[in-house]
C-alpha cells in the first residue's frame, strides 16, 4: 500500500473545490503556522473530505469543535458590549496612529 505523502496531499487539496478551510489547510501543509480559528477551519475541511459532497454542516454534535464549524447554521456568535466595541476601536485607532508615525519617520530618513 502506497503511503500518502505531503506533496500528494497538497496536489489533492489544490484540485478540490473551494470551501472554508482549504486555504488554511494548504497553508499548514506547506509549513505555515495557523491561528486557532484557522486550525479549526483546516481540521473541518479535512474531516469533511474537502467538502467534496458540498458545503454543509457535518452534524457531528459530539465533536468539540462543532459549534465553531464554518457551515454550522447554529454557529455561536460572539456578542460585544458597547464598552468593548469602543475600547477595540480606540486600540485600532492608536495602532494606526503609531504605524503612520513610524512610516513617516522611515520615509523622511
């Protein structure tokens, strides 16, 4: 029995239909690091057989990642309070200001 190699898997995934998790799984196969969310999507993509039967909920309610699955219609969504939204917006604004100041300093050198 021939053993599946990483290159064989990369070729198979590239030929598979586009679905959530494909890019993440390819990134991992090619040696990239994944965030937790990307790892979940990649795992679902692999577990669902590259979604060859279509993009659908796996219906495996006993899977610990089912609530996070990309095609789960009952997917839990994070709720953010107005206070958290304002704090996030302020951090983003401060980051943009710091980045533009850094870019300005490097452009004037």
